[in-house]
C-alpha cells in the first residue's frame, strides 16, 4: 500500500501532495520561534511545523482519546516560552447544524482544554471544574494577566463560557445573562477588555424529542471579565453569528461575520422537517456587520446573502480587512469595509478563516472546511 496524499520525510515529518481534504480552523505562530507554526485540524487534531510549513507532524500525545478528533483553537503564551493551551472536542464540524440534531448530543459530547509546556510536543488535560464532557471550540488569553497565573476564557459548545484565573488549572462556568441556548462557539477579547461571544443556532429538543423548534443564534458582550453578559441587538429576528473581530487600532470598532439563509432541515434534519410540516427557508442576514460603538449599534457592510465564516483585521495594514466565505470566494477591503474585492487564485467552496502571515505580513493563510490550508499573496481582481 502506498499513500498518495503525503510524502514522509527523513526526520519523521510529512509534506503534502496537494490532495488535502482536511478541515482547518487556525494557523498559529510561536512568538519565540518564527520557524514554528501550528494548525488546528478536524479529524487529525493538532499539527505543527518547525520549518515554516515546509513539512508537518501530528502532535497529540497526552490528549484524551475521546477528545483527540478535533483541535478547534490554541493560544501561545506570549512571554512564557513553549507554553500553549488548546481547545479540543470529540465532536467535529461545529457549528454546523448536523452535529446537534440528536437530542442526546449533549450527553455524548466530550472535550476540554489541554496545556503543553514543551511547545506542543506533549499535552495534558487542564480542565478541573469544566468536566470531561466539554467540547471546547475557542480559547482566549488575557495578556494583561500575570504570567504563570494567566486569566483564560473558553467557549464550550454544550455548556457556555468558562473562565480560569490560575493558568488554566481550574475553571468556573460564567453564564450569568446568557439565555437557554448555550452553544458557545467563539470568544473574542479586545485590547479594551471587552469580551464578545457568539452563540450558534441549535434545535430545542423539547422534552428530549426532536421537533421543529430551534434557538436562534446570539451575540453577547461582557465588560466585567465574563461575570455578567449582555445580549446585543444586531438585527431583528433570527441570527447565525459565527466570528467576531476588532480593529487593533480602534477597539470600539467591532466586526461580526454571519451565515446567511439556511434550511430548517439543516438544523433539525430532513426527516423531522418533512414529518412536521415540511422544510422551509430560515431567513437570516449573512455577510458582515460593523459596530463603531463597542457593539451597541450595528450596520451591514457586506452582501447579506453571503455565508461569511469569519472576518479578520490586518494588524499590519490599517483599514485592511479579510473575509472568507462558504460561497467559493474570499475577499479583501482596504477601506474598513466600505468596498470589497475578491481574492485571486482561491475558489474553494467552503472557506473558514483568513490568517495574516506573521512571518510575511504581505501574505495570508486561508483555512477551509475540506481543503486544508491555502497560502499566498492576497491579490485582488
């Protein structure tokens, strides 16, 4: 048997043959070693490279087998060398609705937070107070907290938001103000200390049974370190928020990426939709919304028919934004989102995030749902 998707290297790493069909969420940069970068993957967990991406190795030693399927996100400590926290889940493909159609999904979900002190070679669970059944989808570090005793926040898809004030050793649930839907997907902490949370739509499963009822997605904000949350009014009606970004030069300016119209069957399943009155289109505004007052008011700045997975503010080029979509395109704006142009050379249908290359700020990485990671210069049409 001969593998056709990758080539083994003498040092035990692998290079791609360009036939990648993997799902990726982020590209992460070691603040102490520019050659060391990592990718958070579905199905194959955490991979890293020590030669700026020329070759890669899987590194999941110590991650519980029930969690190891997906690494949704990770964060390097910016001043403690080789210290990394990562968010793991046995459930992949979140926040896609197919993952929560079974009324027992919360009971069978597994996941949590791991920590590494050797640059990601060996991991150990760091989830006391969170539980073993906590599919974690994002983790953020408060850089203003004391090294060695960091404050961290994690979104857990079946429970809500957890906070640690002791370097991730112990965690406390912080859901005060969050309504019944606790499908917490992504957290964003601004330089001003504002904490934003996106909640994904999910079936209600009333009385433990499948049905037509579902919870809308929502956006929340906390200004007191997740002690209390306030629900934000982005638009009237159904919302499917997915990613939040802020302008590094002006943290009052917040960008929100949203998915557009979806079928009810995407959330509850085609069989349930047909047996309870038929499928229907759920109208939800997609695209990108902008707030210039820290989330109080919002306006649309991108095509509301587009399924935008996330939006990225380029820290090296003021006013430059990127958006990756589920519409076979990624886009760039050079004027704070007033106008957008499609990126050349990229046409994969299901895009996730745009990551600015910290080793070469004139280039970007694009993570995808099914085509691994793309890398290149963000030239526009």
